[in-house]
C-alpha cells in the first residue's frame, strides 16, 4: 500500500512539473494565454520583454535630463555677439586705415600749381563760403607745422570738378570785369593738370580698394550698433545676467557718471563679482 502511494505521489509531482513547464513555454512565446487566471500580469511581462528586445541599447538606459535653459541665455548670446561684432569692426577699421595710409603714400601730394592761393581758399574752401558758389570739391593737403611747431590748417588743392564748378559760376558771382577774366584763364589752364591728377588719384583708390574697405568698415560698425542695441534692451534676471550688464556698463567712462549712478553700478559690480576697470585702464 505504501509503495503504491509513493508511486502515485511521484507521478503526481512529475505531472505538475510538466504542466508548469508547458505554461512557462506559453509565457515565453507569442499567442494568447487563455487558461491562466493571472493573464493581465503575464501579458504585461511578455509585452515588456518584447519591447525591450526591439529597442536599441541606449533606449533602455535612464533618459538623460535635457540641458537647463538659463533664464539669461539671451544676454549671454548678446554679449558674445557684441564682442564678435566689435572684433570684426576693429579688424575692418584697421584694414581701411592701413589701406588709406598706403594710398596717400603712393599718391603723394598734388602738384604745386594745383594748390589754392590764400584768396581762393578764403572764397571756396573756408566757411562761410562765397555766396552763390556753393560747395567746391577740393583735395585737402596737410601743411607742415609752423615755425612754432604747431599744426596748421590743411591747405586745399584744385580738382577738375572744382575748377569746372567755379568757372561756370565766376561771371554770375564776380561779374564780367575786374579780376574775373584773369581768374577764369588761370583756372582753365589748370584743367589738364587737375584731370591727370584726378585720374591718378582714382586709379590708386581702386588699387587699394578704398571704397570696398570703407563699405566693409561701415557695415561692421552697423553690426556693432545692432549688437549693442540688443544687449541694452535685455533685462537681467539672475546674478550671472547682472554681471553681463555690469561688464557692458564698465566699458564706458562710468566714473564720470553722476554719483548716484556710479555707486549703483559699483553696487551691482560687488553683487555680481565683476571688477570695474578704472578710466585710466580703459584709455591705456
């Protein structure tokens, strides 16, 4: 009797193990499981395993948090843009100045005969100008220092356009008599020399790209103005943003401000940890 019971118990354990194995295989392969009371839980496990198998490895890791957007990020960008614009403007200005210096060195001074005499300068190149003549295009020519070593006002040389301008208006302004015929003859004699020097002047302007470099300098200056306007229009909302505003204000002659404003700026500098430059440092 005991032996038969032992055999029955053994076969019962085997049957139960086989049943559990069959149910486990149902969980691991697709298909509906209809004979399990915990169908929802097992279906969730199967779905999670299938989704994990289909995803790439990084997707299984914990999602990285998105980088925080600083409240004053626009101020930081505006400050960087202003610095870049100022560097570009400085480079454009240096290039234009170097080209201008090279141009004047290559061009030289206008011929001596084209230099206006004292009366001509007083009539056509000084303020107030002679009534009825209007603006006369001339070349400004630097004069050497006077006997006392002081800089003297620049002289003026005739251009072809300037000569034609005064010749056309001479009779109406000065009348037909007096010195008018002599002046007109002198100016007409200067026309060929002025035309030749003008052509020389323009060739060198093109060679040294003065117009192109001047336009680039002006465009760079406009970009600086826009960048500065953007920075000035933004309001800081954090200590880091306040530091940007203080650095910008510190570029000015802040120590010449009224005391209430200079101390306010110094207070903001102390709070934001910015060291304000002295005026002597700015001028160095």
